C-alpha cells in the first residue's frame, strides 16, 4: 500500500502558509504547482485572485484545468485587492465550510485569502484565536479587529 501524501508545507518550493488543519494560503501559484499541491494532500484549490490582475499572471483557466486533472476541487472566487466586501465574506464562509479539506487558497500574496478566512471565522471563533493563527502563518491582520467584531455581532 502506498504511503499517504504528507501535508508538509516545509517540503515544497511553494510558499504555503498553514492557518489550521482545514486551510492554508499561498501567494500566486503556477500551473506546475498544482501537482505539488495535490501531492501534499490538498483536496480543494481556491483562487481568490481575479484573472489579469497583473501582467504575467497565470490564467485561472489553466490552473483550473491542472486542478481538475489532479483530482482537486476547484473554486474560482475572485476578490478585488483591498476591497473585500461583506458579500465576498458571505460567499467565502459557506464555501470554506463545505469544501473538501484541506483547502489551499491563493491570491497575489495570500493576504486576501487570510482576510476572507478571518472575517468569515469571526462569526464563530474568538478574535484572539484568529489573530494568533494568522500571525503564526505570517500575516498581521490586527487592523481587521473592528470589522471582525462587526462580523461577530452580525452573527449573534
């Protein structure tokens, strides 16, 4: 029997940042990175970056084709950098809840994915826990505190 793939972001050339056992984030990935993501054990690939955001960026259709070829679930949920709306959070929350895990979400730097995760998690997780997980993954999202408090209040 073959050994199961190891979900070990330290053993890859991609800059994968584990938030928790359900989700990791990364800066822009290449078509070639998709096979590595599958080998690492990811089950769902989420693109939070719009096509054509900057010159030279891989086409999402090409990454989607590679994801499907590798047997990964594919979710294209583009979000404008610096302009994450409540609607974006409302779409992200059920998607991440229902996605086959673990999930690898990517954007230009990984920050957008982390913000989407944090805002959707604020509905049922303490701000301190969210800040700690994000900080451990290399993202300072402390500026989101008021918006996270609003998400928590809207959910109560």
